[in-house]
C-alpha cells in the first residue's frame, strides 16, 4: 500500500510540475510579447532568458545572443552563444560571433567567423569587414583580395557608415574600399608608396568630400612627406 501511495504521490508531483512548466512558458511568452510592445529591451532579454531555461532551443539562444549584440553587450552575447566556429551554426550565430569579437578587438578570432559569413554570402559589406580586419593584423595580401572583390562588386547605392565623428556620416561603399586600398598601399611600402597612397586619397575626396577618415589620413601622409623632405641631406 505504501509503495502504491508513493507512486501516486510522485505521479501527482510530476503532473503538477508539468502543468507549472506549461503555465510558466505561457506566462513568459506573453511577457516577452508585452516587453516587445513596450520597447523594453531588458524586459525582452529577461523573458527570453526564462523561456530558454524552461524550454531550451537553438533559436532562442541565437535570438538572445543577437539581442545582446544589438545592445552592444558583446561579452554577454558571446557568453550566451560561445566563440567556437561550428559548421552547424545558424547565420545569426555566425554574425553574433563575428560582430561581437570585432567589437571586443579580437580581430583574428573575428576573421574566422566573417570568413564563414562570406562563404555563405559573398557580400561586399562582409568583404569590407574582412579587408579592414586583415589590415589590422597586417595580412596585406588577404586584405587586398577582399578590397579587389569589393571594388569589383560594389554598386552605386551601397553605403558605409562611420562613427568616429558626431554625428556619424555615410560615404559610398566604393570610396570606403578605396580608402582601405590607400592604407594597404601605404603599408606595403611606406616610403616608396607614399605618393601613390596620397593620390588615392585625393581621388576619394572628389567623390566623398565628407569622408573624415580620408581627410585625416591625407593630412598625416602629407605631414610625413614634408618631414621626409626636411631631413633629406643637401648636396
């Protein structure tokens, strides 16, 4: 009799737990929708976290990580989704890893995921990221490969945003690739290619006169050119 009673109690307990789990899922699904309506991002994160604990899924994990990334919470995004590249990663997961690692100044790790993104979708904007990141680690050959791809495949309507000034500004994506080309050209041989890099920057500023980074770079290269003339030995 005792055994039967224990089994009944355990069965009743599991039933209550199942009902509670179901109720909690419904509650947090409703809460998630309400937070979305209110534009409460932290509320959305809390709701998605609870839903993923109650009923874990790849889609929920990816969504949660993407929300963290969108809010510039890159460490939390990577803690949610990890940094290891896996062939089974969703497109969202690959993007979260790539963007978050770039933001955290981990260019070598970020390149791995941007390479995966580019393998899946050969997009000039992704090529720009790869060209820029490879420049950062002085892999000039790989950077040049992506610059050439971008220059060949960029269309007039594509833009690139820059945020080093307030307010931010946009330039044609082709001008952005030309800027990277100027930097890569200069870094390949800083003495022999100085004039060539300045010439590229000049042509950029014709089409994109608001390109602040190009202006700053041109000013610096002209300063270097003048300094080199000053120290030249006189015959």
